[in-house]
C-alpha cells in the first residue's frame, strides 16, 4: 500500500521500492497477499452476518404469517431508494478503482466523494425509517409501548383473527400490543428484533465504510495512489461492495414479503 | 571468541532495540510471539488460581453442604465461570497459534515476517483489551453464567458482569480472526521457492487447519455474543423465550463456533506433537501425508458436529442422530494421527528430552481424552453422561492433557530458539513427570464419579451422594499438578540466566527455524533465502557435540557462521 | 503500469475494467432492483421468495463478478467466497431444519401459557 | 471404591465401579453400550501404551545410538488398516447408540404422564388427578418428591419457569433439559422400588447445587392409594390448599415466590403493597384486586408486564379456590 519507484527483486537491492514492505519479495507478492487477505476478511464478514440470516430463516420458516404481517410496517419505497443509492455508491467506488489504476487523481477524488455522499444519503434515509418506527412504536418485543399502526388497506383479513381491537384513529387502523394475540405479538416483536439487528449491523458497516472512504480521500489528496499502488482503494472497494451485497439480500428479505 | 551458532553475544531480535515501546509497538512476529507467550502464562496463572479455588471448595470437609451460604455458592459459581472463560478464551485458544505460531511460523517458512505485521500487532493489542475486559469483569460483578453464557440465565437472571465478559470474548474473537487471517495469507503467499504444500512442516499444516477454523467459526460466535449483548441491554428477544425467542437457537449459534474452537485448541497441539516425534525419534514422521490431510479433514468436519453438545437440550431427534454420526467421522482422523506418531517411534532413536517427555505424555493423555470422546458421540451413553463430571474429565484430558501439554512441550522445544538458552535438566523433567502424575490423579477419578451421576457446576454435594472420595483424590492430584507446573515454569525462568547457551540446532530438527542462529537475528536469517529441503529428512544434519549441537552435513558456503565453525 | 514489466507479479496489479462495462453492470443492477420491487407487489402463489432470491442472487453475482472483479481474479479467490456461502448454507439448513422439528413443543407450550385465545 | 472393580461387569443390576444400580428398563441398555465402548477403548488404550513403552525402551537413543537404521516412512496398507478398523467399531457404537436413543425419545403409548415444573431452585410435580408434590431430598426440604409406580412407563413433561434446568436421574440413566417457553419430554420405566436422587444437570444460578429432589418408586398398589390421598385436600388449611393450587394451576410457571420476577411479577410479600399499573395509576393489592386479576387479568396490568398477558382463570377456579390462593399469598408476607 505505497507509492513506488521501481522494483527489481529482493531485500538487499538498493533499488527496492521504498514502500514495498520489508518482508515481501515484490510488489506483486504484496498485492496478492493483500488481496487474499481482504477476501479472507470478507469471508469472515459473510459468516458474521450469517447468524442473523439463520435467525431470519428459522423464524420466517416457522412463522411465515407473522413475517408477512410485520413486513408491511416497512416502507418499500424507502427500501428501494436506498437500494439504488447503495448500488450507485458501489458503481462510483468501482469507477474510483479504475481511476486509481489509471492514475486519474481528480476523478478518483470525485468518485470517492460521490460514494461518500451516497453512503451518507443511505444512512440519512435509514435514519428517517428508524425514527419513523420509534415514533410509531413498531419496535422489538421488549418494548412495551408498542402500538402497531397500519393503513386500513394494509391490514390483511387474517390479521383480524390475531387481534380483537382494531381502532380507527387518525385515518389509520391501530392496535395496542395488549390487544394482539399474544403469541402472535411476541413473534412480531421477534421480526422487528431481527430487522433492527440486521439493518443496524449493516448500518454500522456502512458507517465503518464511510470512515474508510474519508481516510482514502485524505490519502488520495496527499497523492498516495497511482498505477502501481492502489491496493488500499481496491481493498476498500471490495469491502464496500460486500456491504452492498448484503443489502441486496436484505432488501427483498425484509421489505418485500407478500 | 569461539565461533558459535549461538547469537546471545551478537545482535539478535532480543537485544536489537530496547525499551518498553520497542516491545509494545513492535511488528516483529518473534517479539509479538514472546509477548503472547508471557501474557498467556500470566492468564494461565489467573485461571489456575480459580481452578484451585474450585478444588478447594469441593474438597470434602472444607465446606459443609448443610451450612453453605449463598455467598459461598456464588463465589464457587464465579470461580468455575472465570476458570473456564479465562482458560479457554485467554489461554488455550491463543496459546499455540498466537504464541508459538507467531514465533515459529515465519521462520519455518524462511521469511522475515508474517504477511501483515501491523495487523499482527493489532491482534495482540486486541487480545490485551479483551484480557483487560475479562479482568475488569472480576471487579464489576459476580460473573456466574459458565463460559457458555446460555440465555435466558445470562440475559435476564444475572448481573452486568456478563456485558464486559461478552465484550471481552467478542474482542478476543477478532484478535483470533486476524491471527488466523494472517497465517493463512502467509502460508499461501509467502512460502519460499521449493516449499510445496507437501514439503511444509506438519506444524504449519496444523496451524493452517487451525486458521481455517478461526476465520470461519469465530465470526459466528462474535455475532452471537453481540446478539446476547443487545438482548441483555435492550431486550431484543431473539433468544429469550419470554420475548418470543428461542434459547436452543443460541446453543446452535454458540456451538457452531465453540465446537470447532475445540479443534482450534487441539490441532496446534497435534502439530507440535508431529514436530516433537520426528525430531526426537530422528526419523521422518510416519505417514506425513495422512497426518497433513487429517488436519484439514478435522478442520472441515469439526464444523458439522456441533449438535452433540445439544443431545438433551431439546434438539430434535433427527438432528441428534445426524450429529452423532457426523461426530464419529471426526474421530477417525484423530485416531490416524495417534497411530502415525507411535509408528514414528518404531526403529527411531528416541531422545528423552523434556519436550519429548511431554510428547509421550500426550500420546497417553490424548488417547484417554479421545477414546472417552466416543462415549459422548454415542447417543445412548451420551444422554446419561451429559453435564456430568465424565464430560469434565474428558475435555480436561483433551484441553489440558493434550493441548496444554502440547503448548508446554512446544515451549521447551522452541525455548532455545526463543532465548538462546537450554531449559533442559532434572528440574524440567521432574516438572513434566509430576504434572503427568498430578493430572491423572486429578481427572481419572472424575470419570467414574461422572458416570455414577455426579453433576457438574455444583458448589457442593451431600455426603449421601457419595462423591467425597473422588473429590478428595482430585484435590490431592490438583496440588501435585500445580507443583509440577510450577517446576516447569521455574525451570524456564531459571534457564534465562543459568541455562547453557543453545546452539542453532540443539535437537536435530531440519525444519527451517533450526537453520538460523539462536536466538534469531532481527530478520530471522543471516543468509537469504534459506535452503528448503524435505522437512523431515534427518540425515541432512549430524551431531557435533553438546556445544555445537546438530549442524548441516553439507553447509552452504555463504553461511558465514557455519563456515567459521567448520574452519575451527 | 507499462514500464514495470520486470516485476513478475505486475500483470496482476490492476486489471482495469472499461467504464462502459461498469455502466452496463450498474444499469443491470438498477433494472433488477426495479424488477424485484415489481414482482414483490404481485402475488406469485408461494413463489415470491424463490423469485426474490433468484433476482437477488443475480444482482449479487453481477457485483461479485464485475465490481469485485472476481471474473478476472484467480479462481481460488472465488472458491474462498463460495466456501463461505457453502458453510452458511450448511449452518442455515441444519438449524432451520432442527427448529422446524421442535417447533411443535414451543407452540404447544405457548398456546397453553399465553392468554388471549 | 475398589480399583479392581474397574473391569467388572454389572451383576443383576447392582451398583458397579462405573454406575449406580440399574433402576429402569433403559439403564441396562446404556450400561451394556457403555461397557462395549469401554472394552474397545481399553483394548485400544492398552495397545497404545504397550507400543509406546516397548518402542521407548527398545529404540531409546542410549541403546540404538544417534543415527537410527532406515525404516519405512509410510505404508498405505497399514494406514488403511488402522483407519478402517476403528471406523468399523465406531459404526457399531453409533448404531446401538442411535437405536437406544430413539427408543428413549419415544415413550410408549400407555405411559403415565406427570408434569414437572422447574424453577430456581426446585421441582414441582403435577399428577393428572391434581396431586402435587415437590422436592424430596432430605437435605433440602420435606417435600414428597417425584413418586412413580414401578414397572410402568412414566413420561415427564418438562417445563421451566425461568432458566434452563435439566431433569437427571442417574439410576434411570435419564436426562432432559427443561427449557423455558417450550415442553420437553423424558420417559422411563422404573424397575426397582426405592428412592433415587434427582439432580438438576443444567447450571441455573446460585443454588444450582441445591436443586435436589428424590424419585420414589413404589408398587402400583401403593401408588394408586398414594395418588388419591395426595390429591385429596379436604384436610388442608386454606394456605396449604392455596399453595397446592398455585403449583397445580401453573401460576408458579410465571410468578415466582422467591422475590425474583419471572415472566410475571414475583408474588411474595406482595399482599397489601401498592403496585403501579401500565397506565400509571396505583392500586393496592388486596383480596379484590387478586380476585379480579385471576378472573380478568387484563383489567389492571402492572407496569412492565403489558407484553406478557396472563390467561384468565374464570371458570377454572371457584370461590373457595380463590380464597385459598388469597390466603396463600397473604401467608407469603
């Protein structure tokens, strides 16, 4: 992860590139090692998220009607917009890697900036969604003040079986937790628990990614990257794509249950 | 000054730079290895203290069952939890891979350092933070969940000390992941020319297999513990039944990591065994390929056997049967290794050095530990033995009798390389012998105690239950074991000043770490790159007497040190 | 990078993807997102989840192959990634199957202990 | 503990070096399997020990000198042999273990069912006819313990009110966790009349080691007489009847009487106190409030428990029953 002059072989060579780490033989070895390293790290990330995906699958396969019901409280429109925003950020980051490889410093800066803005936009929309849910009280099971509200059209007939007291207030049906069939309500709480854990953990990854991008921007401005030295950009992009990849699955799994 | 392959009087990695910062902020894998080593030993003493506390509480006559107070029970529950958590997360898991692995792996590969030295340093610093969190736990509350942190007890029925402990385990997990990642990349990308996969020393195979488990399994426990944490602090109900969660699900997540973690503990020990048996029999290891492949097989199979921890948890019948069958599959490669080691002794020239004594002890202890494992994979017997002292004895035979003894054997084996001095002598041999005897005295009686129904994690037993004699024997054994371990530690520390100076190759090993001087120079090798040959062709070196140790039969002309010796 | 031909690893340093390809991939991803939202609003008679997952997998493959340039990397890297997916699949299958089997014991308990019905 | 007994096989179900006496139909099958694995293991272990000792003596460096003679480095034939033979034994172990396990997970159809409710740190056993017992270990309490008839399959339905517990009777070789939020089942058929210890085998907190109970196996006639008498509560004081009902109706499943809130609030030292409700108002816990809470639990829910509604007991408890429960709760102060 370094700028370089020229490279002709191993350690005792006075022509050794000054940013080739002391224990590597060549820039190629250094790049390959970094690449394998980041991929192995991504693998651990996949397994890190796996437990939540397993939780999701396990609860959904056993309580499909709960998931169907609870998913309606998620805003598909916002989810879809966020998907596109994140895809766009992935695209600009991939472009940034190309810029780095070609040594286009100003374009690299610009693409990284767009990526950062998209990431910020994603978190902004996420914030709106979260605050909406906190406001409405569609939260996990441990929260007692939960009152589920829904547009009349969104309340499926079978839902009526699970609760006795739908009230029409402010143009919406709402049902206080205590009026939902308790077994059903518990599992609705579990759905939101899984929802908040999955999106929350993903959000944390986005924020880590944003810090990473800021760091890359600073290094770009310093002129660290060039055609033979773009490892950090490349590896940062791989991480970012993985974050995107996880969202690609989260979106249909959470928002699009019919 | 006579030419020598001992470099204590020259510049070496120990004396190249001085001061706290030069150690704490080092990226030298050897210094990191040593820091891990001493930190692990420190934690071992802490865990050992709690082990003695457990034994003391259970000693018949010390606490009367009828008058035992809740405070005493809580103290006991805290002791077994801290003992387990410290020994597993802070001692055995980092022992061989992080301490010995860090020191030895790059030298064995003939390279200057691991692939990502800074990440390596980060691993160590994370480990320290994790260790500090665990130590903080001791002062914050009475951690009493057992090292397994099962909900709903951990989430709803005990104090906040769970939070620091879980955070500690989480951070330690990342330390372990980064170490594994580093080793995988180093082995893949930095093997010297000529060292094909099947010319790699078996210790590296073992570390590689371990690293696979570390990177695949540890993230899962990381997220499980994180979920436990949000559940405890924010009542997100994924595991708590009162909130609609499923406590058995936590056990699945937990054991998906924690069973493979058992092999994170034992595989490196097996790697050390292979090195010890080859070197001290002065013979190529028997069945090199099957040992190497067995390591990988164990690593992969270890992922699909976790359900045998859950035979009585309410896991479904079908899954229990599947897990039982899969569990046996992991026993076969373990058995193969034992047979191969024994076959290595055949027609060898066996040197009864301290490390080899540990090696021979492990053959027996791992034999017992492995064979008693079959009682647990067999469904019929497992149900009865589950959560009794039979299990406790079984896993101590594997964790202590094999993994920990492997660690100590490895320390004695590589000690001359680490410090340039021999720790060999009557003291270290008696230490090994006493540890072996004491260990058996402690844990052998616990097998029948367990099969007769002695449940684990009990702060006391009524006299009528009839477990007093077993407990008495175990306590006496524990004292002998403690004395043996102290002798081993003392012999190591004493050797730092009084030990004889070690040559580059005191034992006759032909893996690359024996080619560099003892202790190695800062960048591991004076010559570059080192010669790569069959790692177990013992005829490459010959015995040149106590002072010079073993030297290559055909030394390279550009090796200044050896050339000098041969002239002299 | 043309003047660094001496380095044996150099040909690996940097496979530059044409911008047009990146744009096409991005376009494809957006289209697929639209498609999944559209199919999400329809009732596909139980095939909703498989369809959504197939689309998501297509999107993921596009990201992996091009944005993450797996297509141009050594196959070993792709294998690593597949390995992780395989382990997750195994994990998921075992746990979900088990939970499905014992769900009856949970539901029997819930219906007896939680009021309402 | 005579070490020579290490190898002895069980004689007609009596206690051995390895096991307590066999007191159920399943016990002998577990023991037989255990001894099968034990002898195989012992043989393997002795082989390992003998080989290491012989090789160590014969090929020690002081005897053979520093350079050993040449010997083979591997042998595919022998490696296959020592992989396949253990594998075959393991297949046998798995097979018998599997058959035994399946039998012990599936109780016979005519089993007598008892509910065991576990809580920190005691057991309550509910019989189909309303009889209730607790504990039974003389060191802990004076409860009657789990009383079961001999030679009759008994299935225990396990539940837990708080954390994980485990039902473990070594003499029956039977064990199963009690998991909160679900049922688990364990069954056995006792073959011997007598008293056998019952342990909690899953760590459950401070007094885990005192969660002891006793299984009392009696003859079928004795059991029939006993169970009828045990269910008859006409001679009990209201407090005692209330206590029984409290267990029998499953109140204890959610309401502890040990000061620690479970799914619902703890009910000891509650009578006469003031409680805050979900809507913020306060209510005094008196006869009327308890009566109302039993018949219409949702009317006044205590703060913190909105999410865990209680089942109504209207129709299940008559006035006498309710008075008895009130008397019991009063007595807890």
